C-alpha cells in the first residue's frame, strides 16, 4: 500500500499500534465489572463478488458460482464495527499556510491518515469528507483494509485551495450519517464561531459525538512579525502592506477571542476542541488525545 509509506512512515505506524494497545487497556480497565454483551467483536455483511486472484483464501470462494460458470469468484465482506467515524478535512486555501517545513494542510492530512489507520486497524468503520470549494468528496464509513487504502489514496491526492464552508460540511455529515457516529473535524476553523456552534448543535441533536481538531501554525498563534509585511488573505483575498506592530495586539486579542468562542461552544454541546500546532510532533498530540478520549476512538466491545 504505497500511500501508507508516504503518509505514515513505519515508525509512526509502530507507535500508533503501541498507543492503541495502551488506550485499549485503559478502556478495558474502566469497564471491568460492567455487563458485557455476548455478541462481542465485529460482524460482517456481504458487499460484492470479484474474480479470484492468486493469494485469496480458498474458503472465500463462492462454490455455487464456480459450479455454474466454471470461473472462480470470491465473496467480499464489509465488517460491521462497534464504532462509526467520519473524518472531515478542510481543503481550503487557508490550510496551505506554512511558516516552517510543513503546511497546516499537510499536517491535517497526516492526522487524518493516522486516525483512519488507528481505527480501521482495530475493526472500526471510518469514512472521509474532503470539503472546500469546489471540492467536495464524501466516502461513506466502512471497515477493512480496502477502505483504508481508499481513504489514504484520497487524502494523498487532495490539495488545499479556494474557500470552504466548515459549518456546511458539518451539517452535511449530520444528515449523511444515518447511524450514531463520531465526527472528527480537522480544520483551522477560521470561520464564524456562531455558525460552527450551530453545526455542533445539529450533530448533537442527531446523537453524534464530535471532536474538533484545530490545526494552526505557530506564527498564527504568536504573530511574531517585526518589519513591514505584505499580508495576503488566506483564501484568495488581495495582499495589503502593513506595519505588524500596529496590528499585533488586535490580531492576538481576536485570535484568543475566536478560540474561546470555539471552546465555549464545545463545552456547551459536549464536544471537545483539540489544538494541534504544526511545529510539534503529531504523535505527541495523538498520545494526549488517546489518553483523554480512549473510549471515543477505540470501540470497547471488540476488546
């Protein structure tokens, strides 16, 4: 799977497996003594037939088709998991910003890839929505290696440009997900917090859990510019020449106020805001997220 090596290097995969094992031990310990369903583990549902290729397991051959057509076909199944998750990834132009080695978008794509691997590797069902203008791609949640391949290949081809309506993507996810699910939104969330709060309320009303992963650049957090700069709008707005000292305090006040609004919306609607900065290791943030929310990311009934 070539996309795995490009988005998830072997060291990251090894650490993800270790993190998942640790998180599952936490979940298992937290539910000791609770009543467990006798129907443990994932079930499967039939999806399609496809021609047999060398290496396929003989037990998956459909002998009735072989007897009727003299051609070998295997049956493919989708695993029905205990957890359904939708990853929403912002592909707007603002995500292309970088002050260092990696852009917010590259970081977001790697975060989405890591989360998809983490959950699908443990039989959970994951879907993907890439949102922007005119880009809009929706892949329904499924489980299994073929789903992971499709998600990684889609993420690898994605590019950041234009504008995006974050709230609209969240509303769409609330309607598209017919069964209860975990919705993880990966964005810089440079949008009206009131609209994002309304979208969170829609997800909460539909009984979906949600986690907002805000990806920012360190320069956006600190505004370190000293000399005259030409500032360009992050989503195709024209550039303007400004003295940073005249803007710094107003910018930082607005930035903090915006984040506080997001935090308040998440607290009110039982969501969570996780802040990722591109100058810090991705695994560091994932480790902290799994420590706080192990049961949300890893289905406990498959222990």
